[in-house]
C-alpha cells in the first residue's frame, strides 16, 4: 500500500516547490462536497459552473483543495471520493484571505482507503489541535465570487501607465502558476505567458455608451487564454504588449469565457485591470512559441461550419483585392481570396480581410501556418481569416519544411483536389460550381452507401459530394428535350404542328435545339444510385450532341444503341449535388452530376496512400 507523503502539505503551504516532498506528493481526500453557487453567473447570465471543495491530508496536516473541470469526471464516476488516496502530478497553490488551498490540475488515483490515515491537523495550526476537531469541523463557508474579492485593491494611480511595468527579466515573481491553473476563486496570481496574437484597437458604441478595447492570446506550456483590455487600460497596454514576447502578468481578473467572442479552448478569460501588472520577461526559453493542432485540408468536412481550427498550407494562387461596402456601416472594406493547398493535394479558398488583404504578398508561394481560422461553407468548404486568427508565414517548424519540400518538387505536376478552386476566366477570382472546366467545386468524397446513410440532400440547403462510380445503365427514353434555340433561353418548346413554339421568347422556330436531361445508374463497392446529368456532362459521356443523338434514333437505331451503351462499365469521378424536391405530395432526393472526369489512376493512388498514412 502506498504511504502518504508526510510533510508535503507543509511544503506546499510554505510554497517550497524545491522540496522533494512537494514533487508528486501522495495525498488523501478526507472530505469532498459541491460548493454552493449563486443562481446565475455574473459574467454570462447563465447557470454558474459546478465547483467541488476538498479537504486533503498528507497524514500530518490538512489543506483545502479544488479540482479543475477536467477532473470532474473522477468524481461523477466515483473514482475520487472520501478516503481516496491519489498522487498529485500537477498542481498549484493559491491563497484566499491568506488561507492556502491547492488547485489540482492532474492527479493519479492510487487506491481507496477504508478510513482516514493518520491524525492530521490543519496546516499552520498549533500542534495540539486534535485531528478529530480538524476533520469533524464544518467546512468553510462557500465562496461567493459575486460578493467577495480576494485581491487587495490598490489606490488608483494618477498615471495609469504605472499599472504596467516593463523591465528586464529578473527573478520570477512569487506564486507564478500555469494558465491551466487559473480560476475565478483564487487570490493574487501571476502567469508567465507569450503573446501569440494581438488584435488592433477596436471601438464600440451602444445604448450604454462607447469605448475601446483590444485583446491578446496568451500561451504557456499548460494552455492558452484570451486577455482583454478596455478603455484606459487599453491605451496603457496597446504599445506594451507585443506579439512573440513573453510577459509576467500579475493580478489579472479571471472571468468565465464568452464563447461568442472567444475561440480558444479555455473556459476562462482574463481582464486587465488597474491592479494588473505586466512585466517583460527576457529569459523565457521554457515558454513555447505557439501550439498548433493542424487539420489536413481534406478533413474540413469533419468540422462544423463556424468552427475555428488550425491549418497549414502553401499559397498556390492569389486573387486581386476587391473593395466591398459593409451593409451595417456603409463603409468600404477590402477582401482577397487565395488558394491554400497541403500535401493531401486538396485546395481550399481562404478569404483575407481588411489591411491584411491589402498587404498580403503571395510571391514565391509562402507556407502559411494559421491558428484559429474559421470554417465556412459558402460555395463549398472554405476558410476565413478573422481578426482572432494568428498567421505565421514560412514558420520554422517541421510541418512547414515538409510542405515546402513537397511543393517545390511537385508544384508543376500537382492537380489540386478539394472544395473550390480559382476560376478559369483569367481574372483569378474563385468560381462557384461550374459545369466542368477550371471553375469547378470539389467536395467531400463519399461512397454511394454513405450518400444514402448520411441523408445527403435532406437538409434545408443542398449537399455537395464527389464519388467514384461505374455506369451500369442509361435510360434511353426521354434522354433529351426540345429546347428553344435562342441563346440563354433553354426553355422547352412545343410543336404546334407547323413550328416549335417558345412561350418565354414568344417566338416560333422550324426546329428545336435538343438538350440532354439524362438519367444514369451508377454503382460502386458499397451500393448503387440514380444520377441525373444535363447537357454538358451528357455530351462529355456520349461524345455527341443531343441533336446528333436524336437524329441517330430516327435514322439508325443500331448506331443509336451503340452510342447510348458506349459509357457502360466505365468508371468516372462524379461531382454531384443532392437536393430534396417535393412532387405530387411526396419528397424525393435527386442527385445531379456537375462534372464527370475519367479516373486519374496516379492521383487516385496518391489519395489512397494519403488515406492510409492518415489512419496509421
């Protein structure tokens, strides 16, 4: 049975982290209860988060403790309860009204004891205090964050800049804790973090007044957090905090994160207040530069619209800057689309905004590592560079070096896949869905069973997908319709006995212009499906126009049959749209082909290799 680390609580109480007793101490839970909370959270207006208070022991002394939300599952699953013995592998010590308590960040369950171990007394109490009194005494009153302040406010300074000191990287301030250990219930605390992203100064105005603010993203080894400065503090710190530099930030206010303004994976965010001190740290080799969790570009469909993700890609093409007018403010703003590609050979449209769009230089195909880019679905999966994102051009990281080497060696032979690509009109703008050609949109690859199992087309908007299938049957009857010969009309015309009449154009013609509206059956290893294709795609499959095929049906039935059957048992890569339609009080999903391409076996093989590597 593992013994408790006697003396560990005393070492924690004295903040002696150099003591071997404070390294991964083994402690016991004497008591555990859920803290009472106000009905609503003062920051979010919703229900407050659940908190647990613990009484911990090393067999000699006791100390109060709290759990981070990442460890709540240990309580709900019953692994952590009264008398549980555990090892604290990561923790920090804070003080509330000069009373110490431990914030447990990571623990390992050792075993479940049957009773309290030893006769512990509260740390710092006289030695003759009985353990029975220490354990049986009622727990301290729950903390009410709305009514209690744990930091000692300073008198306001006549010069707000005095709240921010920028100096050399001397000895670290006391009580430096990791970002992951921050919570709204602690007293004075200091973090050491790197500024990975800094916004411009933004101005706001509403019924309550007006003001200004800017925000930064902060990073240390334990995680990330957003910090915001308002009004006077914003003026004071806007020229102090710089991207890439490391600072000690003392006494920030810890609030619940507001999800609508915060894209980081942290339940809290910070506020710079008058009592907050910011000190430049010049010795910070242990603070990481930036943490990425890259998503391959062929996996964008795994993420919901409006999600914020990290991506890395090489700039393949750049479109010109365009000027738009905001509907809300009626002010002009700049927009630029670029094409980003990674080693999955998928390309995606990335939209840049504002000054960054104006200043962007895509010469020499730079590699961009982007943290917090927004996922969109305008014209297929796309990305948008919001002000909260962080961009690093040609970063010195292994992923960027691999991507650069791959692109430099293969850029002239790459045929991009993906969700959207540059338009083919020579202007460089990104196109939407085109019926073939360079402006086509490419979407998620699905097999035919997935198309039906995922109910594609049953939503409010159409779904787009690509699939590889073999043509097994083409309906020979009603393969085309007589259309108006006028350019741009394409409406069906009616034979009135002497001519073909177009009601839309209010004209009659001696002969119609036949256009394909062909239905084909396609299968793959997972299933089969009926697809509909229109004029351009059908001409590509059959090799002749609808007028020519209609003439063959009248003059040479054998040649007509041979032409219809020519595409059978051939495999194509289809890009399709699925959309539900109502007809005669019944709802049916129709699948329309936009492009049909012969299989490029080299490209398909590379995709299979990439898929295997992704699974390995």
